[in-house]
C-alpha cells in the first residue's frame, strides 16, 4: 500500500547499525546508547531524548547527513511511502550556524533529488528543539528563512513539551511564517489542551501528535471546524507510555469526531515500528481498512507542506 508520512525525525530514523558504523569510523564512545541486542536503550521520555542526542552526536559532516538521508529514504520507500516530510534540526546539523547549515543542506538536497527520481518525494521541516531554548530556536528560524525553497518548506518545534510555553518561541514562528513556511509544533503529546492552544496561537496549521486534545471536547470541535491536521504517531505514543495500549489510543475517537488525523512513525527504530506496522496495528485495534487509510492519506496530502502540483499528484493516488 502507498502512504504519505508527515512526521519523521531524520536523526530519529537513523538505524542503530548506521549510528554504530559512524561511531566506529569516528572512534566515538557510545556506551549506554545500545542494549545487548544492539537496539537503542532508554527509559522514559527524558531517557529517550538523552539517547537520541547521544546517538545524534556522531552525525557531524554534510556527508554523514547525506548518507543518513539516503538510507532513511530508501527504507521509507521500502515501506510504500511515496512522500515524506522530515524534521531536520540545524541545531544538530551545523550547530545552528547558517554557513554550516547551508553545507549540510546542499548535501541532503542532492540526495533528496536522486530519491525523488527513484519514486520517493520528500520535504524538510526545519525543527527547533524546545528544551534548547528560544535563543537557539531563533538561529533555526533564521536558517529556515534563509534557505526556504523547493526542499525546505516547513518550520516546526519538537523536544520537551513541558519546558516553557510554545508561545515563548513566537519570534521564531513569526519569522518562519513571514518567509512563507508551513508551520507545525509538537503539542498535546506530553501536555494537555492548553499546550495545543498555544501552538494554534502561533499560527500552526498542523500539530505534531495533538492527541491530548481528546481531553477537551471544545478543542476537538475547534480542531475539526478549523480543519487542523494532527500528525499522529500512535506507535510512538504507545512505546513511550503516553497510552497503555493501541486500543486505548484516541486516534479513532478523534477521527470519528471529524478531526483530520494522519499517521506517522516519529522515530521508527527507537519505537520498533514502521509505516506498515502502524497500519497493521490500526487495522487490528480499530478495524481500519482501505477506506480509512485512503482518507488519512488524502488528509495528509491536503496538509502537506508542498506545492499545488505535488499535492494534486499525491491526491490522485488516493481516489
Ligand atoms: N523529537 C524526536 N521525537 C520526539 C517526540 N516524540 N517528541 C518530542 N520531540 C521529539
Ligand atoms: Zn516527533
């Protein structure tokens, strides 16, 4: 089955073997990052963020990022993904410095162009990291405003949602909006409805996760009425303990309430998931089939941070 994916962190999609290979090349010590089976090892969301940042520390040069992107796009294509939006953090690639970011971007754009010719289209959402604070987010916003174009089409924010408020980052979101970028923000993953309202106040048309909206029927109605799209990552939520099981996950209740939900993997090797596994679990838990899957992919195409011709092409895949 063909699918679209709107919420995939590039560094979080790095297979453990890829990171181990880079660590060996660079003689980097990644003690504690992997378990005995060679999988990422962490406990809880804070542990996940620490593990993620330690693994990411070996991704340094433009070439490292180009190799990672090629591997991630190849894996996504193998899962039937025909269009993917990747969260890429200049705070990791190039340390937030614009000239260094340009070098990383040039290497990745070349890879994305080759992958497009081979059947998987992609865009980049430059992503601030909330727990790194508003000053570093501004540097990311400047990178996005300066390099917006065919591949860089969105601005977002991930990281620890309980640190400060999203509105503390208004300068960065304003800067990105004025540069014509699509806006999304992780919210309603680790905090409730107010966190989602803050993200909407920043002008976001999409919310990363957003599942916490289920606690507030008025917000659910508002999301449905405004056509806000949620980038839902159910396998991530279950793996991190946001919900105890697939059957307890609110994605089907949100969809039934008219909210535009989409499905993504977030950081697939960390959560032992793939796009096919997400769809299989949704089929098992909620009886979803071709009708529901076509609908979520049409919603994803509608909300994609892409040009109108690409959107039309994607919509035609899900009649
Ligand atoms: N960065 C990578 N994965 C994330 C998640 N699930 N929540 C917040 N920030 C992230
Ligand atoms: Zn995410």
